[in-house]
């Protein structure tokens, strides 16, 4: 497994929030798959870190979780954004842009 | 997730863990469903344990979780050392319970604000003066003076007139069904001014305050309405008769307001205008309370009240001055007016018990400190046996702070268990002590709710106690050095120094408690054995009343009839019983000279009264039925000393000087022995006894409306006659009725109630303190011997005798004992000054007061040391050394 995740660490929240803002009520595996799919396999979320991140965001009140029963009879925990979470997407996004711009400037001028 | 959820999650940890588990499991299932290799998926996922921990921390409050774990561990530790823990919990519970009970009492009597709208603007107006070199504070006022003051300070404050609450006889039906209720005379505007509302009907108002005797209306307190009338909704309009007058109930007060006197609960409020003394300018009978208006300052108001009071008294004394020595007159006029906050009310109980309650409070805190020292010692000893465990915790990475928390949490478990037990004790003890405050026939009634104030106090005490006894052992535990502790050798000396220091502190406090108890017990002993000058044994005091005043001849007939009944030895009557209240005093003029300033105290008595009380007749004769007032008088020895240079005044004449220099002439027909008049503590005062036969202006004999019959019975338990008297007296004359029967001894004992209460509580607390100190001492010595087993074993091998061993074991503790006693003694003598007014014929520096506590402490110390010494001397050197 590639070790590109480090660069992603700080932006994991952003990615998860962004995914959830497009498609609501996803469970953990679906969120992970979505990130991987959309980034064309470039970004791979370290699977284990996803759940602590989700639980942390749930504790911060950005996402809300509920248990649903799937077709196969098993339960899954699905997540959706709260109002606070929707605001947070914007905040995280602009912070990411600021960081990316800063990194780009360093790359250009160095 | 909300904070609340995180807290509640603590109590469903298992479920939280399961949920996390299930979610991670469903992740795998999904991965497998997508066709991934199980091993690869597991590897990609990483350590499930770590992720679970991380998720768990997000969903819980970690420190609270740790706290929970510590609490469980602490409780387990307590369970492991059952005996020690039980001793600790019980001793702490006793101390905390006493503290809470004392707080409930102090809160109810001194602190709790009255349930009225403007309690914090409420002040009591009283007067302070110095007479015959003694300073007095009076809170009684006459109503005309009150009115003058009210008008004068109208802009700054509203004044309230409130009588003392007295138990009164009244009836809702016939005269045969008299009952007692607590009645208070209040000015009409009092209830509305205090922001109170009627639950039913109306309250008294300004219009009930217009003409003396013209407003026979009454308002009931809610509590009385509830328990006497079962919340009868038709109560308004009902009537009752009290003192020959019929009152109409016009309303019920809403809420728990029961008057402004903590200690008594008013049942019925009636207007001051119905009080017989409302127009008299020389009858002081009510308290004055002031409600300051917004922005009004205390000092100008006080000055104004003082000016009005002085002007009024000056006016009143005009004409009376001839009968009064100048310095008396000045002392009287120079009284200072005091204005003191009375947010929690004003009552005799408050005045009487403020100091005793404060002392009680100090004793209780001392006992609590002793208990804390005890528990701290037990915990320290226990911590030494846990040194290895703590060292292990440090070595595997437990932080110092976590260790402090661990030990503190265990202390807290102990403290809260003890507080819960203590609360039960306080629940029972506080009403029990209240029951002891007043004489049994008129017990103090206090609101003792267990509300947030009490609960808050209990929690605060539990917390304080945790810190007091937990902090030192906790900090000590946290400094554990794993290297030495795990090797088994640890410096025990520092720990022993701490324990001995605590023993010293315990001994000092214990000494103080014993010392104070000794003083109170001696005071009670001396006071209750104080000679009264008369014999109260076998004597009943029968408070007899009539509907209307009856001719004296009828009263004499009653006395004659009773005198010849079986079981009755002698009968007399007086206007009030000796030591039973009722104070009537005047100046005396001999040979027409101005009074010499000594006050004589009066009592109206019948012929045969001195025989019934076995008061010795020193000279002359007793009253005869023909003696009348003015005319004949009996005087006592102190009277002869004060006005006749100690010579018998029999046959001589003197004048009683009333206010306005109005004089009545008397001839002394007899001289009797001195008796206590009003107070046991007072010196014997000059007394004049005058006959019941009062001649009016036209020479007619006045009727008598009520008197206290003094009945000497032949039985040692005079109360067996009480039912007979209740039945017999109305038979002699149907107009007569018995209101109340007491024994004279009961009246005498009511003067030592406070002393008995203090002595009982002080003895109780000394026993507790001694017990705790003894247990503490025993525990420390026991630990000490355990620690030094090896050394003692070696000493025995090389030939040390039992005396030697005993010395080694006890010497340090003995030093702590001596140091503690010395400190306690110093504290005791210093503090005795604040209690001196409560002592009677005993001083803190009396040698027995100091020697007895010392001896008791030494005895307890020896008792506590014996088991440890025996244990030390029985150490078997062979087996001891083999273990090593």
C-alpha cells in the first residue's frame, strides 16, 4: 500500500465531508470506496483511520450517524451531514485551497 | 455528539464497544462482498485494537472513564480491607453526621432567611444600656413609643410591632374544650408589608390597627390550618374565644411563613390592638422590626430612632424623677438604640443559643478533624502496604498525577460513603436535639427541611474531608520510587513522622474537646445543685383561670377545700410561680426618703404559700386572711440587708414607689428566707410579697382573674394528682378551670435546659473524640510494630526485656501525646475566654479542669498501647529471622 496517505491526513476530514455533501447516508466502506474511485485510485484512505475520524466528526457535531438494516439483514452505520457539517465543508475547503496555494507558491519560487 | 451523550456513554461502555465492533465488522463484510481477499483486507485495515481505542476515546470522556475505573478499583480496595474501611467509614460518618446535624440546627436558628419578600432589608430595633454596672440589651418596646418612632422614620423605613409568641388557651367550641395555640400579636400592616398573600380570605391590614380592643380578627398560619383544620376551605368566618373575647378568623397566610421568631411557629396572628397593653406607655411587650426602604442608610435611621426613644422616655419620666436616683435616671435615658440585621428573624431562642450553637459547631469540627487525622493515618499505613503496587504502576508508565488521582478517588469513595451514612445520622439527630432545647411542655419548633442548603453542605463537607485526609497520603504515594519500593526496602521514617504528627494533632483536639466538656459538665452540676431557697419536691403548680375575675372569697374557699383533700399536704397561691417568669419590680422608699437605687422584686402570695414551698419564716408571722394591699407585706433577708442594714424590718414601714412617683405604704409583718426569684444564675434579690387582698379606692376588695396554685402533695410523684385537680377544681366552683399543671421541679429544671444540652452534647462528642483518638493511636502503634518486627526480634534475641520493648514501641507516640496535650491545653485556655459567659462558678484555670482531661487521655493512650506492646513482646525472634 502506498504511503501517500500522510499528505492526506489533515484533509481526510475535508474529503469525507465533501463526499457526504454530494451523497448522503453512506457507510464507512462506501465513503472509502468513493474517495478512491473519484480520485482514480490516487488517494487511498487508510481504512483504520477512517472510523476514528468519522467518530470524531460525529462528536464535533458535523455528521450524524444512524443504524440501518441492509438487504442481507445485517446492520450498517450510515452517516450524513448535519447543518454544522454543511458549513464545515466550506471552511475546510477554503483552508485546503489556501494551503494548496501556499504550497504552489513555494514550488514556483524556490 | 453532545457532552451529555459522552457522559452517558460512560455508563454503557459495553454497548459502545459492541457498536464500534459491529461497525468495523460490517466494514470487513463489505470488503469481502466487494471481492477482496480477507487477509489483504485485514492487513489494509491495520490494528483493530488501536482503531477501536481511538474511536472509543472520541465517544467517551477519557478522564471521566479513568475516574470511573479508579472508583471501582477504590471500592474494591475498601472491600479488601473490610475492618479498616468499616472503622474509617463509621468514624467519618459519625463526624460528618454530627457536622450536618449541627449545620441543620445553625441554619434553622441563625442563618436561614425568613420566607418573606424583603428579608435582607429586615432589621431588629433594640436598646442597649448599663444598669448597676451590668450591660443589658432589651428588645421589648411599649406600643405608644413604637407609634412615635414609626411616624418619625416614615420616609426611611417601615416599622413592625411583633409580640413574643405565647401559648394561649382558646376554644373553638365550649369552655370545656379549651386547647392551646401559639398566638402572636402583630401590627395590622405586618403581613402585607412582608409581601405575604392570603391563601384564603384576607390578611390583617392597616384598618385592623385603629382602635384598642376594636378588631377581634385573626389570621391563621398555613401549617396550623393544615394540621388543626385539615385544610378546611370553610375556615373563614369561624370564631374562637380567647381571654373572654370572641375572635373571627378572616384568612389564612399562604406559604410556610410562621412568624419572625425562629424556634416558635405561630399558629394564629391577631392585631396588636387586641393586646391589653397597647395603650400603656410603661408596658414594654413587643419587639420592633424595621424594613429599610431602598437607599435608606442604617446609621441615620438608628440615630433618629434613638432621639425619638429618648425624647419619649424623658417625657414619660417627668414627674417620676423624684422617685428615681439621678444615676439610675441617666442610665435609663442614656440607652443606646441598636439596629441589627434580622434577615433570619429575631427570637429569644436565637439570642440564647447563638453562643452555645457556635461552640457546638466548633466541637463538631474538632471531632471531624480528629476523624480525618484518623483516616489519614489508616490510609498512610495502608499505602505502605500498597507501595509495591504503586511502584509497579509507575514503572509501566502510570503518571504521578494518575497516582494522586487513584488515591484521592479512593478517599472520595470513603468520604461519600461516610457522608451518606452521616446524612442518615443527621436526619435523626437534628430534630432530637431541637427537642432538647426547650422544656418538654413548650418544645422549640423549627423548620428543618432537608433542602439544597443541607445537601450542598453535606457534599462540600465530603469534598473537604476527601482533601483533608486524602491529599497527604496521595501526594506521598505519588512520590514513590519504583527502584527502592520494588526491592522491598522503603524509607519508613518519613511516613512515621507524618503519622506521629497526625497523632499529636488528634491529641490536641481531643484534649480541647474533653476540656470544654469538663467545663460544661461542671457548670451544669453546679447550677442544678444551686440552692433555690425553697423546696420544689412534691410540689405541683396549677395554673388556674376563670372566665371572669372572681371574688377573692371564692379563691380562698377553693384553697380551703383542696387543703383537706387526701394526698395534699399544703396549698397556697401566687400570681406567678417562683422561677416561672413574671417579673415585677419597683424602687423602695424607707421613712419617706428617696429610693437608694436598689430594685425590689414583687410577688403576690396568699397565706400558707410560704409553708407550701417550705420557705423558712425568719421573723414575725405569715400573712393572715385579713392582710391587704396596701397594708401588710412579707420581705426577705436580702430586703432587710438592702434597706434596713441587715436588721429585721418586722414592724417597720416602707413605701413601694411606682412610676409617676405614686407610692403605696406597707408594714412588714414577717421576714422570710431568700429564694431564687426569676433566674438561677442571678444573685439573691430583695423581695417583697404582698397579699392578694387588694383594696380599691372605695375600700372594696378586688376580684382575682387567675393565679398559680401551689400544691404540696404527699406523694413523691406529684403528677398522679393532676387529673384529680383538673376534675376537682371546676367542681368546687364551675367558673374555675385548670389551664396547665407543672411540677415545681420541672420549672426549676427549665433553667438548666441549655446547660444540660451543652453538657450532654459535649460529653457525647468527648466520647466520640476519645474513641477516635484511641482507635487512631492503636492503629499507628500496630503499624509501627509491624514495620519494626525485625529490629524488635533482634533486640529480644540480645536480651531486651518487656519494659525495654514497651519503651521502644511507645516513646515516639508518647512524645506526640505530650506535645499534643500541651497544644490542646494552650488552645483550651485561650478559647475559654469566649465561653466564659456560659460557665457557672467554674474557671478554665481551675486545676481539676486541666488535670482530669490529661488523666483521661493518658488512660486511653495506655489502653490503646497495650495490644501493640503485647504483640511486640511476643515476637518470636527465631521465626522472624527465618522469614528473612
